[in-house]
């Protein structure tokens, strides 16, 4: 829903940049969440009542802190967010809006349409990324003897590159290349990063391969979502952007299940090879989408 709000509230040429900032904020929240959890656990052990009486939050502390943050977030939404656009009655004679079921069937039965292709690109790339992420601790332990004492540094490394790219590089890259072309660069980098991980023979090559993954996701997902907001009717923007998340959610479940099976039964590198191939093939789904957007640099020159 928040992505649809951004798409409504921001000019089309700024959507990829704004969606990149949104995802950077999300990544930052994901990184800070475990830290807050650790602080909450310490808080739960503390005695909150002075004097002889004792009272502590115990194991409930992380949940209570999370609930308080949710309430603060709700207050912020209520006081600072306004409707992104005026809601009008459906005009007589206008095309009937699709139901959720009709939209799902449209994506499945008309996969060649721009909106359907973008949803499939998002779902395949997201599922592959999540599958690799799920296998990363097992892979690092098997190949490089990384354990729970130092694996956090790998995730911090990936998160730092992701936030840096989305905040500082994405907007400039979109202005220069446009969403369609940049999304193809994104899936290429993502595929190369996933493929490079099982091929890395030392920690330096692994670091290079891993760095390509957050670069790829930063250039892929905001651009694909921004393109989707352009190719669909504004009245169905929320429906289709929600549908994109639905397909992505299914992929987040299905691909890690496959990756776990392949890792155990077929070989350590198989989840990475199959995910890299799937992501690479989405390049062909993105061909021809340039007609829906022109890079800002080219538009200014024209």
C-alpha cells in the first residue's frame, strides 16, 4: 500500500528514486530491528520499580517495544499522511475496474502484457534473491567456515551497499538510463552476483560477488515498481501494485523451499545456479519496455 501511495504522490519521473528511498528506509529498519531487540532484552532484565518491590518485563520486552513502535507509527500516519489523490465516483461509461481475481487471471493468462511482464520480473527476481539469502548462512558455513559469531558482518556488508546504492546512486542512474534500461542492468548484476557466489574460491572473490547482489536489487525492484505504476491505469494502480507484492510473496515462500531441497539433495551450488539462470531470463521479459519511459537526461536534451 505504501508503494502505491508513493506512486500517487510523486511525479512519474521521480518514482524510482522515491521508491528507492522507501526501500532504503525499510532496509535500515530491518538492520536496526535486531539491535532494538537486543536492547529490549536488556531492558526486560532490569528492575523497573524502585525500592523493595520488583517488576521486570522479562521476555515480553521485545514484543512490547515493537508494539509501542507500531502505535507511534499509527500516530504518525494519522497526523501527517493525507490522501494522495482525490477519490471520485466511478464515471458512467468508464471501463469497469477489475476485481482481484480478474487481475490475477489477467497476469496468468496474458503474460505478454507490460504489466504482467513487470510483475513476473519482480516475482522471479525477488524469489531468487530470497532463496539465495536463505541459503547464505549454510553456504558460508560449508565453504568458508563462517559461523554465528561472524556472519552478521556479511549481512551488514550487504545492507550497507544496498542503502548506499538506493540513497546516493539510484536517482542519478535513473536520470541517465531510465527505469527500463536500468532494471535490465539490475537483473544482470543480480544474476552475476548469485552466479559468482558458488564460483568464488576465496573470501575476496566472494565479497565481490556478494556486492553485486545489493547493487542488482537496488537497480531492479524500485525501477520495476516505478514502471508498473506507469503502464497501468491510475484507477487500478493500487490493485496491480498489491498484486505485484502478492506474486512476490508467493515467490518468497516457494523459491526458498526449492533452494533448501536443492542444497541438501542436489549440491551446495545448485540453488545459486538455478536462481541465477531464472533471474537472467527475466532480461527478455524486460525488452521493449523502454517505450513507456524516457531517461530524464534524454528528455531534457530533447
